[in-house]
C-alpha cells in the first residue's frame, strides 16, 4: 500500500492557512488596514474608502460582500500585525458593491511593414467599484 503524502503548506485545496501575530507599534490617528486578494490582484484597503477591481461576477450594486483572502491586517488599536501564511484565518474584510463600470479605453495596434496591414482595436476592462465598510479581526 502506498503511504499518504504529507500536505505541503501553501499548496493544494487542503493546505491549512496559518497566521502569525506580531506586536507592532500603534500609530495614533491612523485607521486599520489590510491587504486583500480581489479580482486576481492584491490591494491595500482601509475602512470607508472606495476601490476598483476587476469585475466581481454575480454581484449587483448594493450587495454586501466578504473578502476572506486576507494576506495581512494591521490593528491600530491593539498594535497587532496579523501576517498570513498565505492567508489570515480570523480576519475578514466586509465591503459594499457601489457600481459596475468600464475602465479607460486602451488602444491596441498591429502593423506589418511592406504588407499594407494595419489593425487598430480598443479595449475597455469591466470593473467593479466597492467601498470597504469594516475590517473584522
């Protein structure tokens, strides 16, 4: 019989997420912040601010969404820094969908010399704008 392979941290669907909590000096007058993974990108977010990301399908304006892929979170009140390996388990970022819109137009051009071939097309990325309402720690 083949022996079971041990799970490697950070790989596969069953790898356990771990977190490290580090004492970090609290900065007076600053808000809590977190680094989340949304729309295939990592974004630094604060409570109350607006952010845009790639289109979040299955959502409508006014919906409340929870971002559970939190890579790092800073609690300014307690002076704690939560580092995920790769994600922090007990931290969730809550946001509200504000709008779905298209980004700025980007022009793409193709050209082949001496062949009378030119092609010019445009692209507008579909985006979602959301407001972070709460960072739960």
